[in-house]
């Protein structure tokens, strides 16, 4: 910029001509230091973009470049509604040359190394000669990033956009995007990236709370876009870059395309972080493959994730009718050409669809390197189970039990895969364990289970108890094996029901013979004779007793003590001979088989003992007792 002043009048005329040619500018005069000319000073007074910003430039081309940075930066900071309003104006200004293409050399490049759009040419690849001739004189520098054009060939537009947005979210927890006449842009309000960040080196692990893992996605994303024919331009804090392929001769006439970047200091400071522009890409922006774009009201369950430092994360269960994706399909590594319906997000970013009534955003598992699947399926379903453990909404708990009921219920992926294994239901260091959260809300879980399965439902833990449970007046119901251990903590189980029954029966009160009525004593005497006559092993005794109900739904007629091998008959059964004999046969079958109610061994013993009673009755072995005048059949 220096030099002797030819004349003040000449400089004034030159500056006014610049303002007139570019439009929307007020020329303030030359900036001088002594006799040294430092540049023209102009103020942007455009009716849409003008904010009174004053800047300095040395000539028409320098002013055009600085003006572009100022106006694009200002447009990017406007609200989405304002950006939409000014999109057509921006397009018109570009066509008129008032916002020129960003940082291009004045010489047109060869068609095979560039993309042409809206009468402008954008770089896709360069040679060393091209760089030395067209770029270096304009202050551009060249760095070689590393990978060749064939790296990660499975990546398409989705993977590229995914990883750029991921970087934005890790930087500021939000991002902006939109379309200009050139194509899709994605921006954040962060601190920007350094040129060195574009170099491919040893993986740099990101912290646990981040969405990315190794910090390589930005380079691969740019590579995939350039390979697809979309020029990639980056504005970030105090620099701008073009991501291109660097052509090198490798012998035998073959050319290797290596990812590279052209960069130079920005001609005006970019205050709004980092902005990627994919020139020529007018496809889908994949808006709803990012959970941050789902309305907050769609989240019906918030659950503390096991990541709490330095940023507290929350898993989400979402009810949201995702609109089908439109636009040109991206046939890359993902099979979903047009995604719609429920889906699983991993750390705010789409991972895969799910057959379910709900969508999920989960933070507590590691992803496979390609981000298309979890590193461990089990850990993903465990994290989903931890999320459901925090549910407090009765309507949702009703649906939960429909999803995990077996057999029957809703057909969904959760039925066969959801896991609430107790060992993995521990919380973050400063949080409650997830199973303790369930316990705090156990009444909600219990009520929802009964609403879906009936008031007499109990959780089945083993089908061997089914008959005993039914004998006690309840109905056993199974849930998916993956959630059963947690459900045992908040629901009445078959084993607990039986234990409660046995605990009640320990309160049995034996009635001495002398306190029985003559009718009751006659029935008890017959029962003792039947037990002695038909049992293959001696019974410890047969007694009249007051027996508490086995459950709140079933009275107890008789009871067998496995330790003392004694039979107890409820005193109200002794008022009739038929009920006395039925109870005696039932309890003797327990004595012989050692089995519980309803088990095959007990059923077989029942048949055997009943047959023996018939035979002994036919032989007249009970006639003496049946003729007792106090006995009533």
C-alpha cells in the first residue's frame, strides 16, 4: 500500500469512482500519513447491509473483496427470517457483481479443475503451477492436508453435513444453516478453527461430553464434498480457506489428487465463528437428522445421562412426527434414501431408524468409527433402559408395559432389545442410581402394570410358580427378559407373592381336639384315618386349625408343614365330611410328592391319593367313621 501521492485530486477521483462502481458506499477521502498514501476510506451505506462500517482499501479489487466479507458476515448474523427476506437481494447483488465470488484469482481456471456457477468459477483442484501463477500473488498459501481423493469413498452428502454440524454443536451447542444461490452453508458462533486443525495427524481424542471422537470428520467431510464436485469455502475468525485437491504427477502419466487447502488471512475479521459453504450443493440439509432441531416440546422424558462434567447431558424420549425428507437422495453408506418415522439419535446426531412409537436421543454409549451403529448394541439398549427408568408420566408407563409385555403387546424393537440390567442401572457419580429413581416412583410403575394387565396381575419370574400363583387368585404376566430384573424392584412378583403367603400361614393357630364341636371332631377323626390309610409314609399329624388366608384373594382350606410333615385343616372345613376329605387328599398329595400346588408331581399324587381313598372306602375301611352319629357328609 505505500507510495508517493501523485496528487490529492487524482486519489479523490479514484476513490469516488470506486464508491460509484460498487454502489452503496460513501467515499470519505484518502488516508494519508505524511506523504504516504495508506488507502481509501469508505463507509458502507447500503439500505440493507449498511451499518455505517468504515474500512480501508487500496484499490477497486481490494475494496470489492473487503466489501464482500463485510456484507456476507452481516447477512450471516441476521435472524433466519431476515436471511430469507434478503436471500433474493443477495442473489441480485452477486449477479450485479456487488458481492463478488469469494477470493478467486482474476484468471479463469480450466473447466476440469473448477465448478462454474452463476457466471463465476470456483476451485476443485489445483496444480503447483496454478498455485504459483494465480493464487500465490494474491496472498494465498498452500497446505497439504494428506488423504487422497479415494479416502472414505462411502461418504456422501449426509456424512459430510453430519460431521460439519457435529463440529458446530461441539463448539457452541447450536448451529445455523441455509441456502444461498451458491449452495448450502453451515455456520456456528464459536471461536473459529486454526489452519493447523485442517491437517491430518494422529487422532486427538475429544472429551467424553463431545459428540465427535477423533477430530477427523471436518477434513473427511470437505474431501467428500469436493470429490462430489462441490467447491468448499471456509470463513473462520481471521482467515478464509478453499479446500481443494492438489494434483501431483506420480509417474507413468498418473495423477494423484491429495486433499489440500488454500488459505490466507481474512481481509476483514469474521465475528461469527466458522462458516462452511458447499458451492453447487442444493440437496437436502438433513435438518431432522439433528436432535437439536426437534422442538423441545416433543421430548416427553428427560433423563440424566452418565456424562455430567463439565457439561451435564440428558437422554431424551421423543414423540415427534418427522416429516419425510425431500430432495435428491444421497446414495452413500446409509440405506435410507428418504428417512421418515422414529429414529435413534446418538449425541444429537441421527444414527439409525427404529420400529417404535418413540424416537430417542442417547449419550451413554460409544459409537462405531463410522457412526452408523453403536460400538456395542447392548450398551445402546441399556442406555435406552436407563432413560425409561426416569419416566414419571402414567400415560407413557402404560405404553411402556405394552411394549415389553410377552407374549402380546405392541410390536416394536424395544420388546426384544430394551435392557434394564440392574448392574448397569447405576447413575452418574453425583446422581441417583436409575433403579433408585424407579423406586421413588414405584407406585406409578405398579399402577401402570395393573392398568395394562389387570388388578390381579403379578410379575412372572418363573413359570414353575404359575399354578401356585393362580391358586392364590392372581395371574402371572411376563415382560421382556431384558427389563425383568428392574421390574422386580417395583412390581409384585410371583415369588414375593408366594413368600407373603407362606409368611401368613406361619400364623396358623392349632385348635385342641377338646375345643372342637362333636361334628368337627368326627370329621377330623376321619381325616386322620384317611391320611394313615392312603399315605405311603407316615404323616406327622393331622390337626384342626385357624389358618389365615393365603392371599388377599384366596382363603386357605388346608396347609401342609414341610418341616414337621403335619397336615392342618381349617376349622370351617370340618363342618362337612366332603370338604374334609377333599382337603385331606390335597394335603396328603403334598406330603407324598413334596411338590407345590399345580406342579406335575402334585397333580399326579392327587390322582393317586384320590384313587386310594376310593379303594379303601370300597373295602369298608372307613365305615366305622362314616357311621358315627356326629358325622355329617
